């Protein structure tokens, strides 16, 4: 890929001259106007806050989060020791080429535009989206919402803009579903967050087409910490989709997002992720939704790529008859560990949750399902269904399942099924005998394994998912 | 006209020799039957010709139109025109017959060539009608939960769509009741003609009542020990494999 060479944009004076920016070893010739340098300290936060011209409360919030992050140990007592390989001192926490996203593709700097064009974003926007955010490293490079949707009162922008322009709604919900101290990485995100989407849908508005955000990591040794907050008011509906990519670097990159969803009474949120990180990205993301009475939150989560993904989208079923769903697909290739799952916390009567998780382990890839379902004794009429299926492609692939299901009281019901299957040589030979190459045969078998789940995805995403699996399988056959 | 030539073929599984020198030439348009008791190497021969990686060719040659196929992967051999109807076809969960066959058809097209979807389905449905297969069948996952008869019919359907030059049919009659056997045989007979050479592998004479072979070979301990026309099959049926065994014993004394 040709590196971006020159970036134009709003020129803002560098707010913190004192930070040594030469430490950042630029692999790509990108001229960032804003660079918080390498390593994390209060000065990093001073820099980010100054660059964004933030209000005092948010800076306080960040500084507090930094203390929480520093005080919390790595969760290696239950999670992989690979987390210890993250060197927080070598990461760059904020890189931006401008503070204001462009409203039309023509204005986006040529090389960034080319990146997103290669990813097919403008085309998708024209075809089926109600709005697009395209984030390049720390800030959105492009942001647009279709007039029709904006006129309905829907707000769709990035968190930087939301803090500036909609502080009253933002502040009310921000950090409420996932508090700073939820875990070490939510604390890290709370300290240095930048970008991510902010969506507000007014009561009764059903957004007909999906809103989409695209997250692109371009710089090496970089940490992307987007913060997404989606509030869907009573009886309203929205589908949000995010895609994530990064080029392949020789050193580790960190992606640590926090996503908070709030579905008020009778609201519906569908949140779809298709990520295809390069295999050196530590992807440590906290995602949780709060579903009020009769609200519905559905996470569709496809994890491909990364070195280590730890992500367990959850729903807190707070109101009566609230529904939560997680449909997840994870593909762990050589040298990758997909530690994914779902959390369903039932906190009201007649709440229902459904988890279907499918994982595929290729070569030495490792996939782990980690789930939590909690239904306390005092509730009645709650239901959970959990299904985890694992597919192993090679004999040295690995899968583990940790389903923690706590269902108390006899007025609630749960159902749990798990299976492990293997693609055997006979199946591959059978398909090869029909003319398919080994890689095509593997792809087809994998696509078959996830087929019943992928069918529930919007068409565009099923196609994208299939393409990504084809690419993964292509590379996995020697 | 294409030629499939098997020359002094030796095949081992692991260290164990199974096929110990088979020579056979099949021309397009001919139907050859190989008969023999279980464990004499019939299926091994078919799978090895098709390129199964577990079967090691230790000596000999397989030529398709004078070109050796031994260095070719199974999929290259398939695209070159060789089809194996499996004795035990694999299940492919989640992959419909229609999609599987479409992928197989596409694998035979040159890069950039687009599949004519309407034409493909038209052809698929015509072949299904010929084999008396319900249209709903194509939406089912390949072989998943199929009865023995459905599996074999699915094999014949694939063969009909892919139109190979040579079909190796491995115990296609096993597990079939008489009605299913008839349908499968009718399918093969319809495809029979100057464009198709068939190697039928069977344990029983029964199949040969329906698919009448041009040549019959008897396999014993990894070798073809007797060849003849269709009357050999009838003779075998009448006298049993012990007859061959005795003849062999007499010959080696």
C-alpha cells in the first residue's frame, strides 16, 4: 500500500510543544498534526484534552481513569498471559491529522480517501447506508449523515464532536453502562479515548438504513481507543455497523474500545461488528448494552484477525420483558487467540436472552468461548438459550469453552448446548474431487459451519464475511 | 477420444502394499466393471486414481490422454475430467447441494468468466428431473442426514452436472434397495455414450444387470486376475469367488 504522504486540513497550533514527538518511529510517511508521543502519563492526557479543547469535567474524568488504569492489575489470573506482552510505554496514544471530519469525500485528503475507497466505504454509503463515520487513527476523517435522517432528529457524529455539541445528552449516559473501573482496559479507554460514534435516536424514530462507522489504524505502535455511545429513545430503532482494519506491522498495535448502548423503553438496537485486524493487534474491547422495559439489544459480532481479541458483548436486561441477543463468530488462525463470548445479566422479570457463538480454529489458532449468564432467584419468567459450536480445522487447533451460567429459582429456564466438530481430510478430499482447490474446500466448509448464523446478518455483511473467510483460508493452506 | 491408462500400478497405504500391479486401459465410451471380494484393493484403486493423499503410488503410471496425472492434486485431476462417485460420500453441513455444485462448476471456469446462474439452474433442474430428484433436494446440505439411496443419487447428480470424461464408481450399488438401484442405474445409462468412460467397482453382479458393462475384470489380492465380457460376471455369480481362487491356486502350482 502506498503510504499517505501529505495531509491537508484545518491547521491548529500544536497545543503541547514540550512532548518529544521524535520518539514515534514513523513507518508511514504520514504528517500528523497532532501526536501525543509515546508512552502514557498525565502529560499524555493534558495533550489530548488540549488538542480537543475539552471541558474541565472530561479532563478530570480522564485523569481519574488514568489512576484507575494504573492501579488495576492485568487480569492474567483468568486470561492469557499474552496480555503481559503489551508494552504500554511503547504505544502512541493519540495521532490525528485534523480535528474536524470532512463532510464530503472530495474533501478527505487523497491518501486517506484512497484507503477508504479501497475498503469500499463511499460505495457502500451510496448503496445502503443512512450515514457513515470513517475514523483514521484517533479522529474521524469523514463524517456524514443523510439529510433525511438528520431531519428526523437523529444525531450521528464522533465522540469528540458530541462532547462539544451535545454535552447534555452525552454526559447523562457516558460511562454509565460501563463504568471506568469495570476492567483495566475500560479504564485505559476512559483515560485516552478519542473518536468512536455518538448516536442519539429520538423517541419513535425508526432509522430505516444502517449507520456505519469504519475504524482504520494506519500508524505503527499505535493505540486506537474509540468510544461509542448509542442512545435510542423510547420506541425508536437503529442498526449500527462497524468495520475495522489495520495494515500489517511488525510490532504490536493496541485497539481498546468501549461501546455503551442504551435502549430505552421499547427501543431496538442492532449492533454489527465485522473486524478484520492484522495479526499483531491486541484487540481488547468492552461492549455492553442496557435494555429497558421491552427493549431489545442485539449484538452481531464477527471477529477475524488480531493477535488476541478479548471481547464479551453483554446486555443488562434491566426492564421487564427486555431481550438480549449475541450472535458471534470468531476465526482464530495461526498465532491468533480469539477469546470471545457474551454476557447476559437478567435484572427484571420475563427477560429473555439468546447467545449463539461459533468459533473456528485454524492451524495453531486458539478460540475460547467465555460466557456469563446470570438470572437471580427473585426473578420469574426469565429465559436463556446458549449455544456454542466450535470447529477445528487442524489437529493442533485448540478450543475451550467456559460457560458460566447461574440460573437460580425455579421460575426461570435455561438451555445450553455445546459442540466441537472437526473438518476431516475425507471431507476436503471429497470437495477437491469435485474440482475445488484445498483452500476453496476449506472456505466452503467453514462458511457452511457458520451458514445458519450468517444468514441472519444483513446481506452486505454476509458477503463481506464470506470474502474475509475466503481470504483467511486461502492463506492457511500451505 | 480420451484415454485413461493405468499401467502396472502399485499402491500402498502406509507401508502396506494393497494394489500390486494393475494394468487397464479405458476408452471414452466404454464401461469396465471390476469385481472382487472385499479387501482385494478395488476401492483403493479408485481412490488412488482420483488422487487421495493417503494412498501412495509406489510404482506404475496413470495417464489421462498420455499425460501422467500422478503429480496432480485431486482437484486438478477432477478438473481434467475425472470423477469419483464415492462409496461413502462425506457430509458437508451448512453447504447446500446447489451451492456446492455451483462452486464445483465455477472451479472449472477460467478466471474472469462469469457463471450464467439462470443457465446453471436450468441445467441442474433438468438433471434432477432425469434422476427423479425432488427440486427441494438442492436446498439441503450436501449428504447431511441423507439415506443411503439419497447419497448415491446425489453422487450421480453431481456426475451428471460435471460431465466427466471418466467416472470411477466405487460400490455405487452398496446400501441401495432395488428401486434406488434402478434409478441410479438409469441415470448412469442415460449418461452413457461416446463422451463417458466408466470404471464400475462392485462386489455384486446385481448392479451389472442394470448397467451392462463392456468388459468385466476380476480383482484378487491387488491384481486383475481375469478379464472378459459381461458373461464373466454371470459366471462369477454362478460359481462364486472361490472359483477364481481355485483357478489361481491351480495356476500358481
